């Protein structure tokens, strides 16, 4: 944009001002799909991948980076999730005994 500067005595000048709009963290991550469902055997081996969840964030840079974690329902530590990839794993052998 062009900005006008006026000085006492009738003098004036202009300056070109470039405005760079920086991205801010104004978008929340969104899971797609919103719900996942998977049946697994009670004999599923530890380390088996169950499912991969996916979320996206429209922000750029660090504000758009996704980190996954299990926030509830895993008190017995039966499952683990890869913070970067969203892969959900079984980590306890014979899940049925731990339910
Ligand atoms: Ca964001």
C-alpha cells in the first residue's frame, strides 16, 4: 500500500509499505473420518497394528503439525499410538484378560 506523510509547511511525501500477513494458529486439527471401528481378536499379538487414524490441520508450518496421543480409555495401557503416524497398536498380549 502507499502511505502519505504530511509535514508542517505543506510538504508531503509517500512511501510504499509492504504488509506480510503471517499465518497464525487459527485452525484446529480435524479427524477424517471422525469415527473409527475395528474388531480384533483377544489373542492379537502385542505390537500388532490395529488401525491408523488421520487428522489434518489447515495451518502451515508448526501450527499445522499433527501429534497423536490417547487421551482417555487407555487406563490399563493396553494400546499405544505413534504420535507422528497415528498408527494404533496393541501392546498387551491377550487383551481379553485385561478388560
Ligand atoms: Ca492449527
